[in-house]
C-alpha cells in the first residue's frame, strides 16, 4: 500500500515540474528575457550588449551644459585640387639688360633688390664704337663746313667771271655729299642713345665722349647684377650685366599628380599661400598646363600667374595652391568638431534629440572646408548633432562612463 502511495506522489511531482516548465516557456517572468535558443552563444549575447552600450551616452543636466548641439546644415563645397610648388619670376616680365655694343663697364648704379623705373641708367661703359661714331661725326661736320665755303667761293667767282659753271656744279655736288655724310654721322651717334641736345653739344664743344649709358627698359626690381667697374661686356653674352623683373605678378610652378591632370584648365582661379605669410591668400589664375607627363615622377606641370601688388613674394619660396576645378557641390554638412575619428578609421558623430541622451552614429565624410565637413551618408536633414564636445562623449564612452 505504501509503495503505491509513493509512486502516486512521484507522478504528481513530475507533472507539476512539466507544467512549471511549460508555464515559464509560455509566459516569461517579469524582468527576465526569453531564454536564447541553443545556437545563440553567450559570446554573441555579450557582443550585443556591448554594441548597445557603445551606441549611447546619457548625461546629467550639469554634464550636458558643456555640450553644444546644432542641426545638420546644408552647404556648398567648392570642388578643389591642391598641390605644392615654388614661386618664381614671371619670365614674360623678366628682362636681361645688355649693352648693344661691347665695352668696359665704368660704373654700375643699382644693386640687387633696388626698384628702378624705365629709363633709369643701370650702368655705363667705355665704348670704342661710340668713340668712333663721334669722331666720324666731327669729321663729317668739318667736311660739310669746308664744302659750304668752297661752294660760296665758286659761286662768287662765277658772278665775277673768274670761274666756270662746272666748278660751281662740282662744288654744289660736293656740298650735298658732305651734308648727307653729316646727317648719317649724326644718326649713327643717336643710335647709341644720344639725344639731339647731346649731339649738338658734341658739335659745339667739338669734344668726344666715349661713355655709353644703358637704361632700364621697364619698371621693376633688380633681381641679378653681374656688372662691376672694369668688367668687359659683349652684346648678348651671358651673364647679363643686369636682370630686371616686373614683380607685380609672379609665377607659381607646381607639378601635379598624373591622376589629377584632366582636372586642370587654363584660366581656372588659383589661391596661393606661402609659409612666410600664413594669413595671406594670393589670387591668380592658371596660365599653362603642361602637355607631357614626366615618365619618372608621373607628374604634370601646372603654372599659374599670381598677383602680388605689394611685392611680398620672392623667387624660390615654397608655396601651396588651391585650384577651383568645378562648380560647388551642395551637400549636408556638420561642423568639423562634430566628427570623431575612431581607432579603426571610421568617422562618427553624436546625435541627440533632447540634449541629454546621445547616440553615436557612423557617417561617411567627404570634403573638409572652412571648418565644415561634408556628410555623404549617415545623417538626415534636420537631425541634431553635437557641435562641441563630441570628443568628450567618445572619451566618456571609452572609459565606461556611459551614464
């Protein structure tokens, strides 16, 4: 009898256990999650919890006071290309000044860095050719005076019956020849740069001066000087005694990467910066785009003419330029301080609706320009992001202080 009773109790206990198990399966207890399936490992659950934790940070009212938020903006981003290069003289406005005649330099009047104007005398030489031209002029003047007297005498004798007409004709011809030679000699002296007043002074004083002056052909600055007293100079023989550059414009010469070559066109606006003047932007435009790619560096020449009215740039300066190569692109944008670069290289922002609860969002960024970052993916217009304090939130999350 006892044996039968024991079996009955065990049956009741077993039935109760089955019912309890069924009940917990059907209706989970409050505060308990459904038991995961057999193929859901504990590591997966941990990863899900961790992922949930790293997506948000809650701040107290006091902590949130240091965080600034703002709406996702829409802005125009200029399509730019950048490159580095050097400043050089505008060779279209660079003149090498030679004497037109050989001679020995007597004096140089300017030094490197001096500003000169067109017509200012750069240097003077002792010119044998000028000496010969002035000597010829004085001789021609003497012959002309003589022939004038001969013609006057022959004309007087003809009137008195003391000479024949042929003598007068010969004297007239000789006088005209002498006058032609005299005019030719005067022009020869003028070729050396002598003015009419200086030529007349030579004739009046009957004194020759072999000093030849060489003026600057343009307004500009002396950039090289190879002239000194006693040096011999020849026309066109390098180095030039002086080089004068108009420095109101300069060249910025860059070699751009091959893949960017199709983007450059003559006439595109350029903004140039140099380390010597970090707060200055020099405006210009592209004047030359090279037609070949260097086979060794795979780069292409791009030359720009840069305005420099204050004469601040110097040849040889290291420079960087930005070229506008297309129409601006309108896109979503956030302040640069909104974007945090994670350790794996991804870009994130913090999104908030109430200023107290912040969700981390991965975004795809584009152009950085003027303190703003272009957002290509990950945000929608009208969403609110952290504009100041994003790094603080990331650090707080990293330290496990998510709230």
